[in-house]
C-alpha cells in the first residue's frame, strides 16, 4: 500500500492485524475484568472466613448458589447478546446492533420483575431443597432477602456486558466490571468489618454495586452509539422473526445454563450432606476454580466476538485463525494456572481463612486444583466458539449429556473416595463438556462459506 492509499477500514482493516494480536487485544481487558469477579468472591469468603464460625462461609456459599440458579439461568442475556451483536457487527448492520441490545434489556427487566414478585416462594423452596444445617440456612436467608433487590441491575448488566463484548469494546467492559466489583469489595469491608452488618452487609454491597455498574454502562453505550450508524427502530426491535430466533437461542442457552448450575450446585449440595466442614472447605476451593474459569473465559469471550464476526461476514479464514490462535494462547495460560496452584495453593488458602483446621482440611484437596486448569481449558474455549456462532442447540445437548454422566459419578465416587471422589467427578465433568462439544464443531465450520 502506497502513502497515497487510504488504510483499509471495517473487517478488512481489522484483519490486517494478525490473529494472535487480535485475540490478545480483546482478551487482556476481558481477563482482567473477569478476574475481578472471583476476587470479589474471595473477598466475600475472606470477610466471612475471619468470623469465628464456619457457618458464615457456608451461609454465603448457599446464598450465592441460590442466586446462581436465579441469575445465571439468565446467562443467555449475555451469551446470546454477544453472539447476535457480533454477527450484526460483522455485517455492519447498525440498526440490528441497537435492536439486539434493546431486546436483551427488555427481557432482563421483565425477568427481574418476575423474580421480585416470586422472591418468597423461591427462597423457601430453595432452602428446603438444600437442607443445610439450621444456622447455615438462617444466614443464607438473610443474604437472599437483601440481595434479591439487585435483580433488575444484575440482569441489565448481563445485557450490557454481552453487548460490549460482542462489539469488541473489551476495555469498556473492563472498566464497568472493575467499578462493579471494586465498589462491591469496598462496601463488603465497610458494611461487615466497620459497621458489623454481617452477611446482610455482603448482600447489600453486591446489590448497590450492580446498580452503579448498570447506570454507568448504559450511559457509556448511549454515548458510544452516537458514533455508530443506525437508528432505534421499534419495528426492528420487535420483529417477529428476530424475536423467534432470539427466544430459540435463549431457550437453549437457558436450559444449558441451568444444567451447568445444577452440576455446580450438586457439588455444594453433596458437600453440605458431608458436613459443614466439607461444605466450607469446598467453598474455599471453589475460589480456585472460579479464578480459573474467569481467567480462561477472557480468551473464550474474545473467541466468541471474533467467531461471531466471522460468521456474520461469512469468513472461514477468520474463523479458523481465531480458533487456533485463541486455543493455543488459552492453553499456555492454563499451564501457568496449574503451576501457580501447585506451588502457591497453600498460601492462597491462608489468605481466605485463618481457621487452621479448616485450612488444613481444604489443603488436602489442592492437587485437584492444580489439575483442573489442564482439564478445563478446552471446554471454556469451545463454549466461546459456539456462543459466537449462536449454536445454542449443540451447547444444550452437549451440556445435558455431560451433566447426566457427571451426576452418576457424584452419586458413585464419593461413596468410595469421600470428598476426593466429589472433586474427581468435577474433573470428569470438565472433560465431558469438551468432548461432547468437540463432536459438534464441524457444524460451526459449515456455517461459513469457503
């Protein structure tokens, strides 16, 4: 290209950057923003872990698990939004870029209102099913009754972050996540340590931070859309064909997400039946898995944005380059995680609790944490590919098969191996998720032209 020639714009301009450069450009802000989520979970655990009774940790674990069902079940607001807006971005369709966001926000608001109306039967039913110790249930109830009022903001943030990631505004997503989780952590310490509000203080901090993030996120999007061609078209937003496509994908992601939450909740439920110490130890160890998942999801989110762009532009070269580059980079990070957990795992546990017997008991399961990155990375990457391609049906089917086999393992292996059997079942679950999705991958390739 000579000096007089204009630089390529649009997809052609973006493709001039190599696949590794593009993946890293999108991944590093997402990795940092994602890591603020488990950091917040670690703060919650540490604040409760330095109170005198392990029941406080158990109460947060049970309460957070209930909200995993209530909120993560609506994970399609993020994942579906990312895939659809990435494809609209690839086509250069400014009207649809706006319509995708509007649909997600409307659905999120309606869902939040339903949760608020049904909060009391939802809480009673959840606690009855979990059947934890009375002191743990009492604490979990206080957590639930406070945090539920953050539902509108939480679901709005799913749509906001999904839109930002699909549009490849990873740094804006980082800023919003840092604000949400940084404010949450600060309020945690203030409400619990300084004001003595206990577990309700943890829940209130989360709700207030979510509202702050939603307000900032919407304000940023409104400002940014002034630079993107297109209009807010009510007919486009409520287009029957597009709504049908959205609900079909949302239904499949909803089922898939509920199945995954069931799998993780089965770990908490099984641990609770083994006693408060096992429940508390597994809650500590889940921080390791959470840091891993959110770190590797940075590459998965970048993958979904670029895969969606490739599908929208029908560009097979971009699809294959994205998949190869992102997977290799994620595998390298997974090895780093494994080394850190193997070398520093005991020190990390010491940061989470100063209850010595609990720390020693949880430490006996650290080898599973060191193994997990090497077995988990493949499923996270494949999730990113299928989200970007909006192949939600395959994601649903793969997850259901994996959860069924995992459930069999959970009800079998702990009988012989105790809590080690429970963590062996988790490792099997991660492998099954990758294998089942890999079988469907050729369908993604067939979505784009040669």
